[in-house]
C-alpha cells in the first residue's frame, strides 16, 4: 500500500467514524488526506469500495481471528462458574473495543445496511463463535449453575448486556464519570441475578 493510500484509508476511517458512511463525501476524505479527489478514485472505484477496503480486512484479519482465539482461550480456561466466564468476556471485549474504536464505530453503523459486511460478519464471527458459546452455556446448565432455558436465549441476553455496557462506556456516554470496576461488577451481577430484589440473592440487598 502506497503512502497516499495509507493517508486515504486513515482519513476515511476518521470521517466514516465521525459522520457515518452516508454523510461522508469523498471530497471531504480527500481534503483530510491531503490528496486530490481524483486520487481516491484511481485507487477505489466508488466510496463503497473505499469502505470495504477498510472494513473487510478488519473483519477477515483482525476481528474474526481475534474473537476466535480469545474465545477459545476463555472456553478452555478452568472457570468455576458462568459468572467468571462472563467477566472474562466483558473485560476482553472492553479492551478490544478501546483499541479499535474508530473501525468498530464504522462496523456498527454499516453492518445493518451493507449486505457484503453483514455476510462477512456472519461467516467470520457468528458461524464460528456461536457453537462454541452454546457449549459453554450447556456446560454450566449441566452443572446446575445456569437456568434451564434455550442456550441461544441465554447467549442473546448475555451478549446484549455486554455489548450495551461497552457501547455505553465508550460511545454513548463516555463523558459520564463511570466507576468502571463497579459498573463491570454491577453488570455481571444483573446478568446473573436480574434487577429485582430477592431474599435468596444477598447481593440484591447491597446499595
């Protein structure tokens, strides 16, 4: 990749991340990169090609292998409870999001609307990761430490909570004065015990 291409890619990442794909123009990207707009089209036929040149390698070379490698480590680790498993996942995803936030913003914005990206995401992440996590849930169900419910429903709830926590902390309300460690433990506690008070759950009485 040439120096000009690197500048174009970096400018596109910043622009797409800040404004979204639809609201970004190639002229704006060119200005930020310090190149002529025609230079962009010599390397990328369309704005969509430019988007895919950013996100596709991220999906294929970084997100997929990263998730698979780390989930394998998490699954193979000798955690005694689903709670410990969730804590490991949450901390891992938070660290990953911090390191790759600009491109993650683009993924969040564009995956619902770009069929090519959606297909890659399903192939690289959902297809390979989901079956592994189902086995984790079933393992703790067999131990009697997780409720009897469809594993996919438990995974959906867990992922929604973890994703919501990470996105709120880093994207939706990063200006809030979060006590990060407390929020992590509170999120895990709510995943495991819900939000209603229960006499059988001593943590529900903690203020």
